[in-house]
C-alpha cells in the first residue's frame, strides 16, 4: 500500500473521512456561518451530506478534507491506536513484536500504521 492509501484506510477506520463544500476556492463553514479559505476551518460533512449542499448552476464541488499523516506522525498514530480494543492492541503488539523483537516499543509511525491496518483487517498486499 502507498502512504496515501495507508493514511486514508486508517482515517476511514477511525472515522476521519470528512468532506467540505467548495465554491470558487472558498469553503462552507458549519451551520451556515459564511465561508473560509482554509479547508481545516470548513464545515465537515459526510460525502452524501456534502453532495446535498451543492446548488444547480453554481460552480461548487465536494472535496475531501486531508487526513492526518499517520505514516509519518507518531502522535497521529497514538490517536488512531486509542480507537482499538484491548484485544486489538494485543494483536497489534504481537505484529510489532514479530517485526522488531524486543524493540517493538520503539516502532516508527510507519511500522505502527502497517500493524494497525493488519490488526483491523484492512491491510492490502501490493499487487505484483
């Protein structure tokens, strides 16, 4: 899996798949509170809800709000790992231990992301 695919798969699993409504470079704010040019300040919608906000004849689009960089950010991975059950944390630890031995506690964000997706059954092997 590419880094982007890994980041998106983790975001989907932990519920961080949000979309914004864009119009001429500006994004709708939540609750009808105007516009912003910063996507991180935009209203967050499910894809279906964002599509409902589009107006016919207007130059509008639905864009995905960027997901955290789980592959390179240990803090983001820590937040994702907080979504796991105790049983899943044990499984993830076992994946890391197999890969790193006694040093599994020093796993990089990338190694943790890989093990996280294997734990939740969303890892996809690269196609030859």
